[in-house]
């Protein structure tokens, strides 16, 4: 298999990939006591094995355990750090009992990071850490059997969005595909809802996927299926042992975005929400217009030319009138889910080959948490003491500054390639308590592997091999860029805030050196952000910016390399980390929360895009006319509600909202007030789309709001004065960039 070449030309590194080479593991499930069931994919199919390990606990001292019994083994660990004792227990239940006792005697929470004991509360993570096993060794991404799932639903008349707890709501279509190319549709014109759910369970067992995928699977499809199955008294027995799916509240973070979701676990299988893959992808690119399946597929070039589209509001009714169209629509959904996973999911597959986590947990765990898992696993393997995480403290970050605002161009962008990892390696900065030098050893190895994978991708003999090495080098890059963040990770056992501060200090010094060299050569810096600079090149080097940047790079210390990251026709510099770029092929790239807030109504977003394009194409004189065109369309009622309506999700029940309002614990909300006035049984999770009525620009929205579904095109009543004021405010916000300031 291709993946067996993964380590060439380097020998296998147990610190990176774990010491146990067992191939084909696709799932591990805790089976009680000291036992786990290990599911392995082989050429003959999936086999199930039982294995054992010693559940363990790190302690500052064996004295913390009152009179350890004979079946608890105490191992001293080498080294001076706090967790220098390892206690091995005969079973998980005995370990949990000991942790509860330690909680009572020390006053420290079992999840505390600064207590006199430390344990991993997930038995599967413990098993993988103890044994050095990881998932997917020896497998290619294509070897893993992935099944995609999507449902469509009918909504009770009078409501806008589906809620499985309503009697009148129901599933109208279940669309399925898998990585072999198999596809199927379960249709409400041929099966009852109960029959569809039962048949879905049969198919999951028959197809026996290693991974179940869907887009917004955790917050829509699976909760809806679970609720409807419960209504019919049917278990979703999708587990490889026939067990029903399990669910619990959880959270997922992608940079500053924190998403509450319902986590679902299926025994012997991984559950991957491609919405999470998309959000993680957007952390680095910041290019996606939204996270919806169709928009992402179009952005990534994965949507077929003959893709079937159906308006969301029509999905319920079309099931009764044109099921064939709905079936095509649903199959296109699962095909796009499969392709998004293929493009964005490979990196997480490769990471699951390294970390002592399940594939599902590899996606949702933070990057610094993953690095900590590698460090602790290697220290445990070498029976060395583990330090307690240091007290958290602040330190100076990267260098961010805007030198020029307004429209400039042409503009080039240069970045210090992998700035922080390069500083770590060049200056050999490592955590002070890393006695075994695992941190820099991992970073060195990952860097060599990435360069090797990039070389192999360039010389690959076919598309499959090229995709393999591209995904591998991308995975290594993600991990390499995580090492600096780990130094400042408050829960990291080897975190070192002094080392993190030194990295950023060296980074600021290097970027300042780049700025000085650019200015010395006649360039005009526009903005600097941590590791990169946007600048206007001097006229004589335009068209040969790459050579110009190499000359600047030659002035930097060895091991630090500057590269040309982009060329643009023009740039609108607004404020720090907020700017708009016009690419050489005419595309707009809008960066920064101040310029691309998803909380704006559609007419504001579209107006801003047209305004920025006019600015960057030196057509600023047209902007007043653009505004007047928008105002004319608004006042002539040429827009449908999608242009000016807002959608909000109800997080509290209506009763909780009433009580909070009664004690002034929250402000009035248009969405909740509309839900209350409707008399319909809205529930948490329901969404309300509304617009503002009236004739005055100054209204209390919660009093003037109306359901978008009640908008009448023959008698439009949207508050044109209110929306016109919003447009005027947006216009005034940026007017100074094309109109001279009035003099007094």
C-alpha cells in the first residue's frame, strides 16, 4: 500500500507515530476493566481483537494513594519533575475510584491541570498512549470505508425550519453514498418514516463503514434522526456490535469560533462532520463566503455543472410534487460531502496515524492538545517524569501595524516562511523542562519529512500518489506551525512562556529587519502582521518581485527565508487585519471581521463588495451612483426578503425567555417576541427569519419585526427608511476613502 512508504527515507519515529506498528486499526472501543476491542481493516475485511492495558495515573508521590493494594503497581519515573510516580491499576473502575478519592483528599478536580495528580479521563486515549498504537497505520485514505449521509425534511405549515419534536415534521428523504461509489435513496413516497429509519439502520450495518460523514451532521441530521427514531420506538443501532448511537453535549473550537454541538458516537466507527473540516480550513484561508455545503463545494471547485439545486423553502413541498428532483438534489448533497471530505479530510486521516486519539477526536482536539499528547506519550514510553503545566502568564505577541490606509497598488506580499518554526529551529528554542529534547526532535523530524513529501509530490508518477504526498506535506505543515502555540498553551505539561516570549521577540526583530530592508530598496510597506508584509514595490522592480524578495531574504540570518506570497492589482487598507485585495485575475479577497461580518444583511454585504471593487478598480466616482441604485431598488421594493431579512436561532425555550425578561436578565429579542406572538410551539433550536416593518429609521426592532414568511410581494411592507439608514451609515463609514474631507 502507498502508506507503507510514509516514513521513507527516514526510519520510523516512535515519538511521532507511536512505538507499536500494528496496521489497519480503524477503531478502538473500551470494553470495561482493562480491556478494549480493536477493530482492524485487513484485505479479508474488518476483524475484531481484544487487547489489555494497565490503566495508569501520574502522581507527585505514591503517598497520595492511601495504602495501595497489592494489585496497584507503583513505578518511579526518572527525572526531577512533579509527576514522577506512575500508578498502574488492574482496571478502569479501580482507577476511577482512586481518582475520586484523590479529588476528596486533595481538593483538586480530576480535570485540574495544576493538581498533585494527572490522568487521562478517556480510556481509549489511555490505551493508545500506553501501547503506542495509532489508527490507520499501513492504510491509505482510499482504504478506509467512508459512508456519507444526508436527510431532507418536511416542515409543519406555519414554521420556517424543521424541528423533529413537532408532530407534523417528518423525514422525506435519506440520501446515502460511500467511498466505493455506491449510492442509495430512501424516499417518503415509497416508505413510511419508520420504515426509512429502520432501512437506514440495516444499510449502515450492511455497508459496514469505518467512518460516517455528513455536513452539519452533529447539529442537524443526527439529532433529527435520533429524535424521530425515538418517536417511533426505534433504536439507531449503527454500532458494529449492534449498539445504538450515543449522544452528549460538547463544544468544538476553530480559532476564535466556539461551536456548541451534540456529539454522536457510534461503536466501532468514526463520525466526522465535514462542517468542522470546513471551519478548520477557513481558519487559515479566511476565504469562504459561508460554511454551507453548496457554497463550499462551489468555492473548492467540487460542484458538478449539472448539480440540482432546490430552494430550502421548497424542499418540503417538492417531496409531494416532484420527488425525482428532490432525489437528484439529495444525491448531489452526499456526493459533495464525499468530495469535501476527500479534499479537506486527508490531513486529519494522516494526523490520526500519529496521535493517540481516535480519528473523530483528532478532528475536534486543538492543535496544542495534540502536541502535548505526543510529548506525554514519549515521556511515558521512556518512563520519565512529566512536569506540571506552568502558571499561565501573558507575553508580547507578534508585530502588527498599518503604515498606509486607503487604496494602494500594485501590491506584493512577502512572508517569512514558517516564521515561528524557523525561529525555534534556528535559535534552538525549546521548553526548559524538556529533558529528553523531544520537542525539537519532533520539529526537526517533521520539517525533514515535509520537505521529503513535497519533493515526492513534485515527482509523483500519478494523481493518487501526488494527492497522498500533498496531503502528507500539508499535515506536516499544520503540525509544524503548532509548536510555537504549544509553548504558550496553559494546559501543556511542557509549556514555557519564557520560551514563547523569546520566539515572538525574535519574530518582531526579524520582521522589523524585513521592513528596514524593503524601505532601503524603495518599497513602501502598507501593513505588517506577525510574519508577513504587504508592500508597494518600487516601479523598477514591478514584474520581478520574486527576485526582489530573494534579495531581501539574503540579508536575513541563516535558516530564515523570505518568500513572495502574492501579487495584487490593488489593496484597500482599512485598519489592522482588515483589508481588501484585488487579485491579478480580478477576484476580491476580503479579510477581517470589520469588513465581512456574517451578521450583516445580504444587501449590505453585496453593497460592500461592489463598493470595494469600484474603489480598487479606480472607479470611486461611481460609488455614489451604486448607493443610489441600491436605494432605488429598496424604495421600489425590488428585493425579496432574503436581501434584508435576518435569521436567528432560539437557544432558550420561550418560557425561559419570558422569565429572563421578567427579571430584566436579558434584552428583548425580535425572534423570541415573534415566536411568542405566533402562538406556535417553538422550541430551542428553531430558527426565526424576520424583517423590520414601519416607516421610521428609528424603531425598536423587537416591536417592528415581522416573520419573513408573512411578507407579501403584492403589498411589501419592509421599512425602507430603516434599511436606507443602514445603507447610508455603511456608505458614510467608508466615504472618507474616496471623498476629500470637508474643510472649515
